[in-house]
């Protein structure tokens, strides 16, 4: 159970933050930085973090035989959460739901998952075996 919380706790907490921010009718009043960037950029950055967290959790909790599927599973998981987020926003006063927001969410998730995959797969230079006579 502790392992599950270690990996999935941050995913659930971040999903809660996304849900909270989506519940705000005027998020720019609570987060002034929102008004300085394009809506699509904010969606992409938000879901890049979420995708990276999903990949990290899957990589840490999946059976070894399923780990090669962690990248596509994390992308699908984050993208599906983006769909539910857009649906949720459609019920919030002064907010709207748009398919291009979901596309930005998915692109961000892809970038975050691939960045985390690369970071996890990276091995330091001193770990390369020496080749010699």
C-alpha cells in the first residue's frame, strides 16, 4: 500500500489540483500568471506535468512485463483525464469546453511522458562499461 501511495499519491493530488482549477469560473483572479500565456500553452504545460507523473507511477507499479507499455498507457490515461476535465469545465459558469483544449492537453501529456521516459532511461556517463584489452 505504501508503494501505491508513493507512486499514485502525486498523480491523484495533481489531478485534484487540475479539478480545482477547472472549477474556478475566473482562474485568472486566483492565478494572475494565467493571463500572461496562451490558453493552449497552459493546457500543454499542465498536462505535461500530469503525463510525466502518470508515467512515473506506471513505471513504478506495473509488473515488469507490462513496463514497455508504460509510455502509451500514461499518454492515454492523461488524455482521458483531459476529456473528463473538458467535460467538467462545460458545467462551470463562464468556462467553456473545447476540443482544441483537449488536443493541447494530449500534446502536453505526450511531451511530458516522453521527457520523463528519457529522464528515467538516462544513465550517467560513469555507468558505461569499459571496453579494453
